[in-house]
C-alpha cells in the first residue's frame, strides 16, 4: 500500500506475548502521563500468541492479509481493509492466517484517558462500543462501510504525533482518538448491548484472580483442577464450566498454553536442553511436552529452538 514502507513494522509476537501475565492480561508499556499508542504489527503462523485480554481498549486495522480471530469461544474472519474492535474483558487472539500473514495498524488506549476528567459523565458515551460487548457483539467493521479506512488514516496521524511530549501533541492525538470513537459510536448505534455485561465480566475475572496467581507461582509443578477449584471455593464441575465461560478455554488447555509460552521463552533465550525446559515448565514427560508444544505452535521444541537461533531478522 502507498507509504507503507515508512511505517515501523514490528513482529507481533515479540511485542505482545512476553507481556502477557499468568492472569492472561497483556500489559502494554504506555507512557504513564498519556496512555495511548499506535503500533504497526506483523502477525504470521509463528505469532502463536496466547488468548489474552487487557485493561486498555483496542482497535485493529488490517492493512494487508487475512486472519481468523478467536474471541472467547467464537471466531471472526478479518479481511484486508476490515477493522477489529475489542474491549478489556474478553479473551481473544488470532488463530489462523489464510493468506500466510497479516499486517495491522493497532490503536491502544486506556479508557480513563477519555472519561477521567469529565465531571458530567457524558464522555462515557464515546466508549459504549467497548462496554456493551456481549456474546453476540459484531467485532468486525467491514471495509465496505468506509469506516476502517477513516480510522486507519486517523491512527497514522496520531502515530506521527507520538510520543506526545507537548500539550499540543497530546491535544492533537486525543482529538484523533475522539474522532475515531465517534465513528465507532455511530456505527454501533443500533446495537442493543448493555453496560451491565461489562460489569459482570469484570466481577467474573476478579473471582478467578486466585487461580491465575496459583498458575503463576506453581506452573513448574503439579496443578490439579481440584487445586484450582479450591482457590475459588467451587466444586470441580462448577469451576470447569465457569473457567471456560470466563476465559474461553478449558482450564488444562489454558495451563498448557501458559507453560508452552514459558517454554518458548526458555528455548529462545537460554542454552537449556529440551528435557530441562520440559521439566522447568511443569511437564514430567518430555514426549508429552513435545506433543503439546507441537499442537499449540505447529512446531516441535527442537524446530522452534533452531528457528529462533537463526531468526532475528526484522519484519519487512
């Protein structure tokens, strides 16, 4: 696309995966005084990013390529020129790339940037498309609406002002952000969601915090479903239903994704043998580790380690 070479493309995996906590929360390194950012990311089959959510709100524009998005247990097909809109309570990730890869411009912002200083509460209306995202929410805004192209233009303009170190730059970026939000508010005006959905999901995620803490501190050892259920004072069957409802994955699948992500870090950054890595991330059986690793990443641990040893090339 015209002018694309001027953009600073980064590999999505290296930007996102290392910053996902055991809670499944991606923590973006915002400037504390002005929490808004624009990144230009390259996703491909090697970008095996875990299901995650985040405290910020996100708008992603598909510059080129296609991807299949998983949101909880639903899937959405994102095509070139489309827009993907996601709030802070739903677990999501890209799972497949029909065209091989996807280049995307991503706008991130913390909602308090919009609603923080409004004494009337009117600014909450800018955020409604992010607050009413229930199971039926249409996360994709199609290219044919004309809105995605407008949002991409605004995102590029905002990126040119970042980091916003002056009052003028911050005012400019915030104006572009509000223009983006108005486009989305108008597009979703007919959607009859409820802000109560957002509040309930926040409560559900809060309830699972002891489970995420257990995973973070004990992933290298044995964690039984009964142990996790006990953290939140639920029966095993109730916990399994609740965990999948909230995170979009069964507990064991979520735990294996977390362990494999830790293994990927060790394989890429250390000289540990694969057997040692397997043990260090909680797999007692190296063969089972290899099976799960390949299922989740599409590569064996050895193939991944060799590829990471020979990579490091910048995204095109």
